C-alpha cells in the first residue's frame, strides 16, 4: 500500500525526501512529538549500517506494527532495504542499503 500523505508532507513543506530528512521530521519529529514513541536515536553499527532506535512504553505487538510500518515507508519512498530487530519496549530498523526495488525484511 503506497503512503500518499508522506510525499505530500514533504512537498508542502518544500523539504527534499531524503533519508536524513525522514529521520529528522518523521522519526525524531512526528514520532516523538505525537507520542507514538517516547524517544528516538540512531547510530552506525560496526558494519557501517545506520540503525534507527525507537523506544516506548508499549509491548512487542506494537513493536512489530511500528517497525513494519516505518520499514515499509523507508522501503517504498526512499528505496532502502531494511532489517528490523524487535524488543518488548523498542525496535531497531537497520538500513542495509539502497536498491531500486528494495524489500524490507521485518
């Protein structure tokens, strides 16, 4: 299912749709400010992959739902392959690479 509101959000704000802007506006901005997640951070792992860490007070079902949703957005809009690691109160989305027809692995 294509997400139509996301490109509109970026276009209306004259914001380029890039991974950096996605992280800033969606993960750190909307995710935290809306209460969907309590905190967000990111780091580069030993393999050089960017890892997006979302923490909140909900359980593993919510981890799967949120991680799959965000991974799908990253995949469909930005064409990055992802891998999800799900925990009871958090999840990590690892950005594996950029391919024309990427599929997430959550």
